[in-house]
């Protein structure tokens, strides 16, 4: 049996690829890496770029925005960051989450509480009506 | 609505399952790397005296789910009261609204992530927590969410996120990796991803709990309504019977009075 690499490309949101390959090329953070079966165990972060998986002459490409590459003699695992993330975008979003919390604190409680109070009142009234019905039934 | 919640529960469970391979491999790799590094440990792995804490509270955006959110909030309250000053970072509307009314400081909030939360939706909350820890303004980051053990067992859980608890090594051969760059550097990049993956998993877990709780709440509501319908039907029949009897006796009474006259 010919040597094969078992390739597994996973992101936190799910598996993107699982299958055999003869040859894998990945964008390591220190430079492009070509991996053949019986490679020495290796662990490296990935730079944004594409992972190429070749199996019996057929090639498939996967874009990764970063992540990690774990290599074992018969196995390649790509722990990929989802394509949509980038540190600057993340920071901007974090800032927004902070601002939202602040502006919430400054807002008056009124409208939220008003709504909550109204529903509570309606619920209490419904409960009273129900109690009334039940009482009449027992008479 | 019970059927709707049940089918959504199944869908969420599929998503939670999909996140498993990444989390599992990540944990394995982290264990390996952490045992390999020497020298000064990464700040995420260093315990320091706790002066201030940050709690990431995961609740649902919506209610109609029995005691789900209330129970999670109660666990969060216990955590806050047992110890040093705590600031909150909320994921989900219910927890946010509660603690806002209570006046506990909320430094970041994420809500409205819906039925299909993506990592990028919850990242802001994690990034804020990570930054606060690295800045030194908090010394511990904890996470509260409701764990889906089974449909009838939903367990509100507290876990410590940072300092990171490196998972125990499972049985098996040690892999002696070649690191590129140095193991310390690799570890420094792995740790934040590991924390993110844990929070993401918790959000999915919580969502599964939410739909489980909603399924049960709706089933109870249906049962209660059924009982009420039975009671009311009985009441209606009794009233009808009474009216007929009354009318009959009036007619009979009238007829007799005529005959007597």
C-alpha cells in the first residue's frame, strides 16, 4: 500500500475537509511548507494563504486566514482560523462591544423597564382572571 | 412551539458536534506544547494574586425557557458574592439586562447572535476579556453558562478560563514535535485560540440548553392548557345542564299551575 497522508482541515465552526493525500503544501508562518508522507512531527502557526492538498493528481485548495499546522508521519491536521478574522477587525469589534455596554449604562432604564413592567402587569391580570374562573367553577 | 424548539435543538446539537474536532485537537496540541516549554511561562498560564475578576456570563437572548436564565444568573451571583470585586462581560440579553438593573459594572456585551452564532460574533467579548487580563486590570477570567447534559438535565456551570487550565494528558505516545518557531512562541499563539474555542463551545452548549429548556417549558404549557380546557369544558356542561333543568322546572311548574287553575 502506498504511503498516504490523512488530512484533516478543521475550523472552530466545523470540519472543512477530511481525506487522503499524497502531498500537502501549507503557508507556515516561517515560510511555505511542502509535506510528504513520513514527515517528521512538526507544529507551526500558519500565515494567511492557501493550503494545497494533492491526491492522485487532483488538487484542492483551501484558504486559511491563519491557524496551526500539526504534522505527524501519516497525518496532517490544519487547525484553521475562520477566513473572516483579522486582528484589526477583531479589535474594532471589541471596541464596539465595550462602547455598547457603556452607552447601555448611561441610558435611562425607562423603556426597557417600562416594557418589562407592562408584560408583568398583563401576566398578573391574566392570572387573576384565571383564578376568578376557577373559583366560580367550584361554587 | 414545542415542536419548533425541539427541531431547533437538534440543529444546534449538530453544530455543537461540528465544533468538536477542532476543540479536541486543539486541547491535545496545547497539552503537548505546554509540557514542552521551559523558561518563563506565558502570562495566560501564570496564577497571580486575585484583586479583581472578570466574569463572562452566557445567557439566552430570549425567555420562555423555564428557569434557564434565572438559574444561570443565580450561579453568577454566587460567584460574584464569593470573593473579590467582579466586572461582567455578557453574552446574551437576559444576563445583561438583569445585571444592568442590579448595577454591576458591565464592561462589554454581545447579544443578538441568533440560532447560528459564528465565532466572529462572540470574539469581541473574548477579546475584551483577554485584553483586560493582559493589561493586568483583572487577575482571573471565569465563564458561566448552562451545560446541556441531557434534555432534562441542564446544569449552570462556572469554569475558569484564564489562567488557562491545561487539559491533562491522555494515555498515548508523546509526540516530539519540531517547532517552528520556538515552542514558547507557538504556545503564545495557541493560548488565545484555545480560550476563544472554549467560549465558542460554551455559547453553543448554552444554546442547546436554551432550546431544551424551551421544549420542556412548552410541553408543560401544553399540558397545563389541556387540563384547563378539560376543567372549562366540565364547567360549561354543568352550567348548561343547570339552565335546562331550571327551564324545564319552570315550564312544568307553569303547566301545573294552569291545570290547577
